[in-house]
C-alpha cells in the first residue's frame, strides 16, 4: 500500500511536467545534455519525396473528365488487345494456351 501512495501523486494535473523536470528532460523539443538525432541524407530526401507525393491527388480529375467526355460522345475506343493483356495479367481473364 505504501507504493500506491507514492504513485498516486502522478495522477494530478501537471505531475507529468514535474516528473520530466526531475529526470532532466527539456521542455518542448529542446534536448537536455546535448542529446539529439541525426538523419542520413537518404532519410531527409525520402521525407521530402514523401511530402511531395502527398500533394499529388489520388485521382487525376482532368483525365477522368476527358474519358467521360469521350465516352459520352461515343469517340472513346480503347486498344482491345491492351485491355485483354491487362485483364490476363491481373488474373481476371484466362488467356489462350
């Protein structure tokens, strides 16, 4: 029971900040005692590319609109051999042996 009394002080407002201060943690992102992290140039570049990829929309709206227009006008004619190859490679259609 004595241990529980010592722990209960942690569950009061602001207790976490006091504990961190006692342990030597610095406030909001400032490293105490010179601790830090370094990232490789590859990791930095990967983060940049990832950020740029998030900017690209999942659906290319203009391309979709162009296809809708062609279909509505009756002028869309896909390459049927290419469509068949794609269906076969996706496993949705069996090819001729």
